[in-house]
C-alpha cells in the first residue's frame, strides 16, 4: 500500500513538472510606443486555450513547438506567431501589436451608431483581407456549355484553401476581439472591485463565450454574470 502511494506521488510530481515545462512566458507591447498592452487575449490556436496579459503586458501560456499563438486587443491589429526554433532558446517571447489608425481609405463611415468594435473590425478586415481575399470563387458555377451547373475545381486549389484558412483565422480572432470589447477590464472592475493580478485572473478564468455575449447584449446581463462568477472566485 505504501509503495503504491509512493508511485502515485512520483507520477503526479513528474506529470506536474512536465506540464510546467510547456509553460511559456511572453510580453505583448505596442509596436509604436513599446508600452505594455494590458489585458489583451493570447490564444493557442492549437489547444484553443486563451490567457490574458497582465498590467505589465506579461502572459504565461502552455505552448509546444510548432503551435501557433494569436493576439487580440481592442484598438490593435491581429497578429500570430508560430513557436519554432527562433523562440525555443529564449526565456521569454517579446511580441508587438500594431495600433489601428482608422484610416479606412475609400470607405466612408461615421461614428454615429457604430461601436468602437465595429470601427476596429472594419479596419482590421480591410487591412488583413485585402491582399488575401479579393474574390472568392464559388463552389458551383455555370457549366462551360451554358447548360446546367458544374463543380468549379478552382475552389479546391491550394490558393483557395489558403483563402479559407485566412477567413477562419480572421473570424476566430474577431470573436476574441468581440469578447475583449464586451467584457472590458473597466467594466469588470466597476462591478467586482478587482484590480491588478486578481482582475487578470478573474477575467482569464471566467471569460464568457462569444455566443453568450451575443445572446446577452445588455450591460445588465454582464453585471449579473460577473456577480455570479465572483461567488465562485472568492470560494476557490
């Protein structure tokens, strides 16, 4: 019995240490000012795990070689890195996001009736997708004979697959940006009183889903959500 307990203990110790070895630290900063980007979301696209940056822009996330990280923050463009040889020898990963300028070119918009998220989304969409997705070839097109329909094989080309990946990546990050916009630090502090490390931990642990936020559009609903989660947070 004693030996069995010892084996289990050793196994747990090795397992925990193995997990810790995959934890990576990084800093996320503004590419112009080099100031930390606070409470931005950092997502491992392979595991779908999301963490938040601290007041110093620091984050810790489980990450293995060749996995991909994406970053989203209100007022910034999206970005990604693949964790490869260029990062393996470093204690921390230094990352930068470019701020949005809301220079929308020929697109004319007014702030009236549009949220900050919508304005950010318009610019991100324009900048990120304009060089990747100018035209999407439909899967079904008219047959060359002019009669009936035919399957467009170009739809399954490598170029088209890369386009679809770009769309998938962009929409995934848009969801993170929407959560950041609807669940901001100022609102969480307002209803919880949490600050600094406690605020970061709470927002990371109880980050609502985009589906829940879209179904609950009023701030009142988020207020009750925060209050409910606070009970769990303080009873940990």
